[in-house]
């Protein structure tokens, strides 16, 4: 369907047909909703998730309490998990950070009041020995500056 400005518009129809209680006639009620913006947002999110899934660096997203929200395939690989398995709980159950200068702990304790932390950190993943990683932690905010969580890569 095209708008008066000749732009493509996506419409959702909802129609309900029922018999009228008194005269037994069929009554049809319906309405249309313009879902163009919703469809565009869904397509954009799909594209972004496909790009994110192909990144070779491990990416983890947590809530402010450091519970997992999202892990890409590279992060799942570090944990020895496949894409089908659900990983839940705290990041601290899987990753033990050796924070020599206490800056990471300070950043997380302040819940990311500053928006970015970068450093080389030794991390013990599950039962493996400590390994060095260059990591960055980005605080994720909503538009209203409400903190949603952290992005670790």
C-alpha cells in the first residue's frame, strides 16, 4: 500500500465477525493499524543481530547486577557452550577477573557511572588457568539515562 506521499506503508488488519445476539445477523468489526515503523524496526534489529552474531570477538551483555542478557557465539565458545544452550546467572559464576589495580572492581561497584572502562585483565574462565584479555566494558543506557546494563568485549 502507498501513502499519499507515495511511500510504502505496511498495514495490519484485524477483523472480527460475530453473530448479533438479537437478530442473528453477522456483524463484522475491524480496524487497520499502520505498522510501517514497527516493521522497519524489526528488520533493523534482525540485521543488527545477524551482524553481531558474526563478530569473532567475544561479546557479553549483562544487566546492572551482572546477570547474563546476551552472549554472542564467540563468548559461548569460551564457555564451551553451543548456541542452543541457555546460559543464565551471574557473569561471576563463569569468569573470575584478576583486577590488579582494582579499577575494574571500582568501575563495577559504582555501576558504571562513567560510561567506558578499558584495560588488560587476567581472566580465569571456568576451570581454565588465568589468561590475559584486552577488555572494554561499556555502560548501556536508555534514552532517559536509566542504566540497562553493561557490554563487555
